[in-house]
C-alpha cells in the first residue's frame, strides 16, 4: 500500500464547521426546495446538490481534501480514482488551488464526465473496472503521482461532505428524516455526522437496500463488489420509501429531506398502509 491508513475516528462538529469556512469560496450553498406533488403526498424537500459547479456533491469533499494539503503535497499534485463525479470534484478543486491532478478513470465512465475532467485540466488514465478497484484497495497506481485522495474513504473528504448536514438543518430545522443514496458511504457518513451531532433525534437513512445492491453491485465468481461508480447511478435513483405527515393515510410522521436528484415516482403513495397496526 502507499502508506499506513489513519484509524477511523468520529468527525467532530468543530471540524465540519471549519471545513465549511474552508470550502466556502469553492462550492455553492445549494437550496432546499419543496417537492410539490399535491396534498395527498408527504412533505418532501430536495437538497439540490446537482447545482454544484460539477453537478454533484463530491465537490465539497474534494475541495476540503485539496485545501488540507501541505505545501510540499501541493507541489507534488494529487490523484484519485473515479467513474466521473469524484474525478470532476478533485480536478475542479485542484485547478482552483493550482495543484496538478491525475484521475484513474474507469473506462466505462460517461463520455460527458470524461470530457469535463479533461477540460478541468486533469491527466486521465483510463483503466478497466478491476484495475481501478485494485488501485483503490492498494491506494497506488503506476503512472499516478502525488497525494492520493480517496473518493469516499478519506477523513477530509468525508468532513467536506458533512457540510451538507449543516445546511439541511439550517434550511429545514423541523426535519425528522434525511434520506441519502449510498455508493461508498462517504456522503451518508459525513452528513450523518453533522445531523446527529446537532439533532440526534433526526433519522438518517439510505435508499432501499435491495435496489442499492441491484444498482451498484456486480457478481464475479459468486462474489459481490460495490462499484466505485455506483454513486453516479444512485444519485438519479428513486428515494427509499418514507413515512411522512401528509401522506393521506394519517400515519402521523413528519417531513424529510432527500438529497441530490432522487425522487419518488409521480403517483407513488406513501407505503405506511403496509405498516398499520393490527
């Protein structure tokens, strides 16, 4: 491996607040808007991270990780592994900071994202999925130089993601549940750290687990591996079903916030009827 991994530790609220200041000039403070589906639907709010300059929340984590580099690390440059969003985030933040950037990009990445990474000045190294996965596990790849910024298993990256949680609680202070997609886990770990630190009673959850496995796991010799590119597919997926006041069935639950571009299908009702007490 390229180095000894730091032990996993809690992300402190002060760290998240400092990260917010650190990345303020790089990211957009995205709005929380109400999803208007009619009176028979729950009160759902969307956190529009698709309005970031790279159209994805990963700019937050990337900006914080790049900002935390020492001067010698900046001179050596950075590299990451991505199917699109993390690569764009690191390339964007690196260009803004004047830091050289390389991206080991999965060869099946969307052409539009590959082109945007190139335009952001990143040196692209296309590889098959298995090579990218092995590089992620080893945190090293021949031809990629500088400091490795892991797209989700990086303390500074996750702390940057956590700034979403601060904004959600400020813009929707009566929220009782936050739903987020899970690819590598860097998003939900970050925002959950912020939300639980300030309002431990708020539930933080993922989308439907069966859908998640189907969306970004692949079978190889009867084994399953989560795809590094899974979060790209999940970000436009359907939210996990939730129970909210206003569902029309009197389930008595309150409102929630859904991240990014996920939404319920038009006409899909709250499934609290499945859980009515006997």
